[in-house]
């Protein structure tokens, strides 16, 4: 039995809750936050001299994967991406105009959609834009420059080309190797092709290779997913994210194509999760927490041990002291004092840029309480600990008094073995890694809102 898994506790703590890629979470963003507010925060951010993290959203896909909840545009017309790049250039230029040119870009991430929908010429154009407006990129051995890749869309030559452009990390969408499951979710890709693609990425010299899997998909069984885990173990990516499929067809239209009767039931999903944790941890991976695993030598593991792991809208990160600038439809930015999200609809994104502005849809300015709780929740989610004395010193408050109610609310979790409370210190125990969202939720000041209960997925 895994030290991380207890079916009875998982059932006891089954509820909906945020994934805490931010705090406050995106459901708190509002349209009273405007482009003028965002511009003011962009200008103010230069005083910090913090490094920059850039995110670019490429929304296009040639084929729809039925499970997908991303903001995407399904098309075979690659000419649409030329128009999109025209608007991206305006978006990048307008934000960059407010940023000190000496600030270093330490991190770049291209997400989607399918970023490799762009052909070589378009990808060169995009990278040239970014380097022109942000001239101080970190060296290859210092920064993290990553791209999400659908293995079906690239050749070994493509991977070499992207490495030459400066990308040093790749994340491959695998999801499941079982042909029946692949057919049920409309994503056919053979093990042999994925294997050859990962081999090509290694030969091209990428620093790190990640892969995504999903459990809870239609027609998955413990036996079939165990085989997928065995196969992914043979490929030995440096990092693995194993996501829980949340079936919400009322929100994500493509999921209506999935036959709900083919989905594993709650008990079946728990068995899939247990198999995943046991197989990966006995196969040489460290359980970072939530749904992420990494090789012991990976920087995620080292930063977690050193207490410097961070979390943002791209997931776990080793670069914590950054301002994140988002470009493209639905992209989210995280500055020292605010979060901001771009227009989600392409037409409205284009219209805002045609009007001369930055296409802000909504956002939120952080209060002092938001900052304090953001720090606390990040420390729990990422570094599996909390020291109230350190919180007191950093924020000039009496943290034990400030969080007296929360500390009391932690007592049942301590009794169940999820956390250890030692004076003013909290340490997440192995059983708490899987239920880390439940622990963090205790410090969330917004969850009392009744309408929020329906806006989050199940924690497991």
C-alpha cells in the first residue's frame, strides 16, 4: 500500500476546490479591473527589477480532443495563424512599451491549443517579436524556455528546429496509449511514434522532457492504464503530470462527444489513481504533490526540498520571483499587485487591439490579505510546509493570531494524518500530498461564497 494513498480518507475529504494556480483564484477576477488598471501595474512593476516570465497562447488545433477544456480554435486553415500573429505583435508591443528593457526574461512558455500549429516561418516570426521587444533573454543554461507539443504534429527535424530557436524544455501530450481509449477521445497516436518523438527530443539536446497523462477517461481500466504507465516508464520523461479527467460537458462542449456511460465510476477512478501513485513512485519518480511527479534529480524535487518551489498558471515552477506577462486570447498575467486576463473570444481580442488598447477582459488587484494568504497557500501547495513565525516576520503581523481560526480548522486534518502541527509550524505528511488542495482551502478567504461551490472540480 502506498504511503500517499488512503481510499477512506480520500472519500472523506471528497469535495470541490481550486487547484491554486493563483490566489485569489480566477473565479474572483472581475470586469471592473480594466486595461488602465493593468497598465498602471505594468509601469509600477519596473521598480521591483524582477525577472520576467512570458506566456504566449496559441489557440489553434487541427483536431478536437474530446476531453479538452482549453481555449482553442479547431481549423485546418493555417492562414488564420498569420492574422493571429499580426495581433499578437500588437499585444506584445503594447505591453512591452511599459517594461524596462533591462529586465531579464528568465522563462518563456508557449501553450495552447497546439503551439506547433505554427509552421517554421511563423514560429521564427513569433520568437523574433519576443526578442525584439524583450531584448534581455537569459542564457540557455539559466532560463527555462518551454513549449507544449502534440506528438502527432512534429518530426525529429521540427524538434531540432525548435531547439535551434532556443526552446530547451518540451512537454508532450500523451494522455493514454490504449487504442480503445484513444479512439473514444479522438486522439490517435501510437506508442512507437511517441517513443520516437521523445528519443528525437533527447537527441536534439532539450534540457528536460515532460509528459502529460489523464486518468478517468472513457474505457480506461486499471489493467489498461497500468500498461500505459509501464510504457511511459520505458520512455522515462523527467517530469510527469497525471491529471484527473473532470467531465463537465455543460462547460466544455467537446466533452459532449464522450459517452458518459463509458467513464470509470468513482471507485474505478480511485483505483486508477492508486495504481498511478504506486507504479510511479516504485518506478523511480518522486511525488511532488497534487498530480505531479519528477525524477529525483529534477530541479522540481530540489527546489521543493529547499523550500523554493512555486506555482502559477503553467503549474509548478522553479522560478518564483518573476512577473508573468501573458499574450494571446485568454492569457493570464501575474504582476506583483494584480492578476489580469485577456479577452477569451478571438473577435473581442482583435477588436480591443484594433482600438489601440491592451485586450484586458477582467482581473483583480490584490489586497494585503490576498498577498499574505497567497504566500501561505503557495508554501503549502509547493513546499509542503508553513512556518507562522516566518509569516509574522515577513508580513509584520501576529500570524498565530491572524490565522487562529485556520489553525483550529487544521486539527481534524492533523488527527487524520494529513498534516503535522508542531507549535507554529505545519508540515504536510505523505497522506496530505494527494489532498493538498483540502489543506490549502482552509486558508482561502473566498470559499465561503455559496456560488463558488459549483465552479471548481473535485479535489480528487
